[in-house]
């Protein structure tokens, strides 16, 4: 299957030599949900801005549904819906007119049934005659999504869409993305909320300093790179890890009641059996043993904090 969005060796440099994108390569399939994670300044918004034609690339190529973003700008841009980070809406305009206007900007004929459907899906129909200034922050973000969907795009970019909204609204947004997938819409999401990627993404991309570090199936990534932590809860409070257990690189909890041991789930030997035996050998009694899988956040932090190679 051909990619709905294909980014090849995309670079973006600014005056002074700063390189915001360093040869990004990324293919995204139709109907896919991909989460793009990265710290502030990693290049997430620059990547989106370049694909959407807001920023000109220095080199490389991007096609959307087969249209080149430079050679066939209008056709390519018509395939894209963009929900920006900033809430920039006309405060005195009605919700329904705001969405109708966005549809018209892309040369779409007036189709009230399409606008009504979008507003109902985003729980905005009851607010259709309200002025934007009368809406809550969460509702304004829904209007941004409605505007982005008004011209029926095939690819939707959500740039930090749930920043500043409460947990309930955030989960509503996740449901909206799933509904869009059912309609065949491809979604690229940038977020600082790691749980967002874990909840809805098919694949996860990690970008840092203008480089894509990896793009991988979410479950495969967690299985490949994930680690487990064994928490050994004791009946005796400790001041420090006993010297006899120093080989295990254990971490003692601040309260002194728990020893934590990290291990690779894919390793041939985890060392757990020997560790538990040695814990008892030094005279410690176990109250409980608990294991937990590393989260996507743990994996993300380890990737972006990897030391750079010295040339």
C-alpha cells in the first residue's frame, strides 16, 4: 500500500546555520494514527509546519496523497487538516460560521449537512450559535478540530491538541481520533502527554534535535526496549543496600522498605532467582515481590537522554 504521507530526506535550516530538521524520513499509511514525541525544540512543530506549507523546506521532498507540497501545493494542502497549538479564533464569530468559513477557504461548496455532522461529532452542535468568546478552552480546541475537518481532509495533524484541557476532555479527544480513523482519516499527533501515545497510537516516532530517532509499532517498541522492574518489599527497614548485594545495582526506596531491580525482559537470564536467594542469604525477609513493565515514558526518556557519540 502506498503511503498517504511520504517525507524523504527533509531538511530545514535557518539563517545562522541552525538546522531544525536533519534529513527526516517518514512514511505514513492511510488510516494510521502515529504519535510524534519529542522534547521542546526537538523539531515537531517545524516538521508539521513544513509539511503544511507554512515553512519552506531547505531540501528534500514531501508528498501527500501523491501530491508534492511544492509542485502541487494547492492539491497537497487540500488533503491536510491542521490543528495548531495556539488557539487563534475570531472571538465574536459564531461557531457554525467559523467552520463554514474554513470549508469555503478550500473552495468547497456550502454543504450544511457536512458542517452539521462535524459539529455533532465534536459535541459542538448545541453551541453552534454561540460566539467563540463564550466557549471554554476545551470547547475552543474542539472548534479548531472542526475547522481542520471542514474541508474533509485525508490527513489530520494535531499539534499538542490537548494542551491545557482537563483529563475528561482529553479522553474525549482520543475517542474523536478513533472515530476519524474509522472514516479513513490518517492522524499525526504531537504530544507531551506520553499516555496519549500509549492510549491511541499505532506507531510511535521519537524526534530529538531535528533527527527521527526511531519510528516503530508501539507494542513492538515496548516489547523490544521495555524493561521490567522487580520491587522487593522487606519486613526490615534499611539505611543502605547491603554490600553483599552491590553486584545487582539495586535502588533502595527513600523510605528504606523496598529494593528495586531492573532487568531486560528479553534477556536469556534475568538474575531474579539468584537475587532473591542472595537477599535471603544476607538475612532479609521478604514481605512481597511486585513487578511492573516500563512505560512508554521510560523508553522515551532513555532515548532522548542517550549521550551523543564523539566523532
